[in-house]
């Protein structure tokens, strides 16, 4: 059974979803790469921010 | 004549919905039919990878719908096309979620199906000329 850490699971999820979003939502290869990176940063960044927020609320 | 040959070479003849259906049944197949090899390979790797990781995490593959949440999960799983059917036939995935990673695995499988639907619709848009 594959048991990644929570963060590894988030990174894998963000990687795959960003690749599909980049390819399907933009027309040119250059814009696909930019949009894919943008989605990846938003996915991972929002998780980091929300995780810190929940940590601070829970204290 | 040259235009007709180009269309034939790029798969732009024949049944209009073939890339949509092929893309739904096999991730990336819609793009392969349209000779978008690199895009198709990346989409295929992403969706196959996400589904395989979900199964490896002992995620649940929805078999029926007893409530609205299960119905939504089943709808997402069905987006995987043949992957869903193969996983059901082979009995892959877990019947009950017992650990946290299995819950994540279930989401991976559902989202892989939803991403596959997006990819199949993208292949249809390429086929109809709405996207370059």
C-alpha cells in the first residue's frame, strides 16, 4: 500500500491536475506551461497558507 | 485537395464525436487520434498516474449510489471510462475506507475521472476547430 505524507499527496495532486489544466485551458504551448505552473503554485501555495491558518486557529 | 489530405492526416474526418468518446474511454486517446502526440501523452500520464496512485493508496472505487455523496463519487469515477470498468472487474481499490491515505486515494480516483472528462472535451474542441 502506497502511503505518502499529506504534503506529498498534495504535491502529486497539484502536479497532475495542473498538467491537465495547463494543456486543456490554454491554446499555445508557452501559455500552457505558464498556466500549468500558475495552477501548481496556487494549489500548493493555498494548501500551505490554509494549513498555517488552521494551525494558528487550533492553538 | 491539399486541405482534404491535411484534414485526413490530422484525423479531422469521420465521426465527429470519435475523439470525445475515445478520450473518455482511454485517457489521452482523443488527442492521439488528432495526432497531438505530446499533449495526449502528458494527459494520459497524468490521468493514468492519478488513478494508479489512488488505487495504490487503497482508495474506494464506487460501485453503487446509496446517497447523494456516493452518487457524485460514482459520477466522478465513471469519468475514468475503461479504467473504471477494469478496476471493477479486477476488484481493485478498497470497499471500505480505513485509513486517511485511503480517503485521499478515493479523491484521487474521482478527480482523475473528472480530469479525464475535461481532457475528452478538449479533444472534441480540437476536433470541431474551436481550439487550435
